[in-house]
C-alpha cells in the first residue's frame, strides 16, 4: 500500500516513556527520494521545540494505527539538536542527532567538497531551514546554501509547478510513500488548472531537476503524455496492475 504522505502529518509520535510530539513535516533526499527525517513539534514538555527523528528510529507502522512509535526515550530526544527556524539542517546537525539517538548515520548521497552532488548543476536548491520560502525572503532574501543541499521538505515542495518538456502541466499536490522503505514513489499531480481535469501520478524516475528559486519540478515527459495518462483516484487506490499500466504509458522502468 502506498498512502499519500499528507495523511501522516499530524500523527503523534510516542517514545518508550511518553509522547514526544506531533509529526509536522518530512525531509527527503532528492537523489534517493527516501525520507531521511520526520520533523516533530514537541509539546509543552520541551517548550514546543522542533526535533528531527530518523525513520530508523520508528517502529514498523500501519496506517490504521494513526500514530508513530519510536524506540527512543524522551531523554534521548531532549539531548538531540533543536530544529531552528533560522538555522539550516546541516550534516553536522544530522550527525549530532544520530549520536544522541545512538543510531548509525544513514547518508543517501555522496558528499563531495562538503556538498552532495545535485540532480543537475542548474537545479541546486537552498538548504531546508524549517521555514517557508516567503518567510525566508522576507527575512532578507535567499540565503547562501550552508546546509544539506540534497535535503528537501515535503511541505515546501508541495505546490511546486510541474513542467513537462513542452510546458507546464500542473502542480505537486501530494506524494505516495512506501512505508516499508520510506521512499517517495510518486508525485500526485493536479492538472485541473491546466485543462487536463484530473490527478495523475508521476514517477521520480522522470525528474530531470527541481528549481528551488522558481518552485518548479522539471520532468522528461510531454504534455500529450500527461493528458492521456491514466487518472489517479485516491478512493480507488493504486495496485500493481495500475502501476504497470502507468509505467507502460510513459515507458518508465518496471513496466514488465
């Protein structure tokens, strides 16, 4: 089953000795498309701090549970780094979190010269700051990238325009998440404002770049392919036959 990731926002996170807080966002790596961190807003016990929790610390999860459980203790979480609104999530911050939680670091992307390679040099993004782009711009414009330039926020990318090879086709409305691997499998794209009148799924294998400054995802597909693409219906779900049909339509890997 591949649930939409927005359905998981707002779920509580419980430790071995009490509630940690509520999940408010997910940070993923744009090279592997794997969720690297859950952003958790703690309650009054930590004065509303935001903390980062890696999926490796989260117990096997079922959507019906409507909550996440972690093997961490409150003391471990309290000793970890705080996610600040004006500090980017750096590799050093991530390392401190892993150390506080006594977990082995999980790096998806190679670091060369202190920065992981981007999808394409044309599409280098700013680091995740824990605030929206409008707030960042209002604070004095775009900051120089100092954090993990591969780390992106699900909330921030939601709403980005989707650009095919021959024009815009829609915007990112959601993501389908594989709960076993914590990998994002598909964008949910709303095409209704561009005359196609439906929701479609886009595989991350079609992504050629994400342009942060223009809030745009570039795909190696055509507008005609999107127009004739199978419709995604959240009430029907997404099974293996639908997956094969979708991949065959675009010529993506995994069609047979």
